[in-house]
């Protein structure tokens, strides 16, 4: 489940402070900031919803494993933890399993603040952490949208019997989609280059596609051809092959195209 953004009713802060005096001070600070909403610990940290956790040494010692698990379950979205420590104790933190060195603490804690600290600095530290969290939420949402678009693109290719490809003229790297491979009868683990894909065309049509592709790369000329193809399993097809040059500063940077299986359409017309 995707975590909700921190904007809206307020930033949900879990004050996981076991020292009574420090907890009261923190709650007073939270009460003085309308944009901050205190969250009570539910049945466990895993069941508690919050945007940021402010904790002390005792809480880190007690809840270290569950805090790390909570952080891992929300990844790649950042769930920030801010650790408050007296300056004299900022070097080492102890748990039941022994002592946690600084590098282990930083795997769990995103910000370590030594006390005493001015309220203005605490607010600034929290704001910076929450900004990072919001950025991670946005990135996560964008990635999900991209994955959805890719899924829709692949579904559309399957329905329309259309395979896509792209050739980078600078690096000479070539990419093709799964549907492109299916049309050519080539498995996903079989090496396939652009020039190798030309070998599947009918011998009489092969010079046509090779010349068209060369003109697209060298002169930026698009092409749209209906040609004969025999796939790797010796199935005979008609395909529509399209190449569209892409230019940057007047120079062809890549060629993108599709190959569509039009065998049924050609058979109906004959």
C-alpha cells in the first residue's frame, strides 16, 4: 500500500520518547505547532501510521528491530527517524544484543540531534526530513505511473500484434520489445541485433529494408513498408515495418519504429 503524502490535516509525528521529562517537552512543542499532529503508539510500531518518528536513546534500544522492519516495509518511500541524544552519549548506543556503533545506528536513524537543541533548529531538521519524504513519495508515485504505462503499452502491443524497437545512432545500441521478438519467433534470451533481424525478411525484400534503414540513419528519411518475413520457426508472415528518425540539433540521434504482423489483412485482400 502506498503511504499517503504528509500534506493535508498535518504532519503525523510519533513521539517515541521514553524519558518522561523529554517527552513532555516534545509534546508541548508539538502542541505549539498546528501543522504537526501527535500520534499515539498503537498495538505496535508496525500498526502505527506516522510520517516521522522522534525518538530517544531508550526507545531506540527498545524498538530498534521493529523500527528497522517498519522502515524496510515502507521503502522505497522514506520514513524518517530523528534521534535525540545528550551530547555526551552521541557516540555509542546500546541494545540487548550489545552496542550499536555509529554506522549501524545510521542504517535506522536518518537524523541525529544532540541535546539541548533550540526549538527553531528542531523544526528546521523536521522540515528537511519531511521534504525528503515528500520527494520520495512523489518519485514512488511517478514510478508506479510509469510501470502502469509500460503495462498498458505491452498490452496494446499484444492486442495489435505490434512490436517496437529503437536504434541509438551514437552508441549503436538497439532495443526491441517482447512482441517484436514474438513476431520474429525469437525467444527473450536469444541475442538479436537490428541487422540480424533483417535476416528474417524474404530474400527479395531484404535489400529494401536494409536500404530504408540505412537512409533513416544516414539521411533522416522515414519509411513505411509492407514486406514478407519468415520467422525463426519457419512461419511465413507479412509485416508492416515503420522507421521514424529522431533528430537533435539537426542530426539523427536515433531511429524508432514498429513492426506489425499484417498477415491476416493481406490474406483477406488476396
